[in-house]
């Protein structure tokens, strides 16, 4: 069975994107698509890194666990909100921490917005960043506009789940195809 790592990239108190990460994790497991795990950047509580992991003296344990999780995954999904038309600092900080771990790694981008456009700016920005890092970003994104109307903080759909499940299936399977 394929191993899928889902990175919950928001560290805000009232974050909604974490619910999307939990939903995708649950769907991958429930649908038998992958053995998945969630790495929560809020829980990891990373400092602002001044260097890549390979060059850090006394790296935080969470950073080492993060590196191992990315390395061991067959594919990674980054679930990121859009802040002011861009990628949150927490997301970029975590991505820049690693180097060789990203090489050749299939990466799916799930972008989240409280507005009506589904954070498409984040999808484009993260796709460019991941391509530059040597990863293989999927051309299939998972866009969630008006997240507050679709997911709660536990990852449960607050609307009809069938269209969400269909999109999640296409999104996750694109990473392993």
C-alpha cells in the first residue's frame, strides 16, 4: 500500500485548512487509496529556520521527524490556506527546511480559502516552488473555496459529501498514477 503524508500547513488559532487535511487523511484511509498520516505544522511549532536541516546544529526533534516523514512517503499533500494572495510563512519555512527529501516526490497541493476563489494563487505559487525543489507537483489541485461552508475543524463535511469524495479520489489517485 502506498504511503501518503499530508502536511497541515496553517499554524493559526482559528484555522480551517486543518479540517481539509483531516478529511483527505480520512478519505485516503477509508477509500483504501493509501496509508496516510498527517504532519501538523502547528503542533510541530517550528521556529523560523535560519538554515536548511542538513546544516542545522541541534535541529529540533520535530524537524528530524518531518524530514523522515517526507522521505518515507510515496507522495505528499500540502494543505495550505492563502494569506494575502500567497503562501503562509509557516508553509514556506517548512518546505525550505528540506532539500533532497523533495527530489522526485509527487506533491499534491490542496489550497484553502474563506473566499470564493479557492486559493488558486497558493496552488500556483506552491507548484512553482515544489518544481524548483525538484518535486513533481500534480497538475490536479484540490481547491476549497468558502471552506467554512464545507468542512468543520474535525474534517467532517458540513455539506453533501459525494462531490467532495469524488474530487478527493481524483486528487489523491493523481499522485500515484
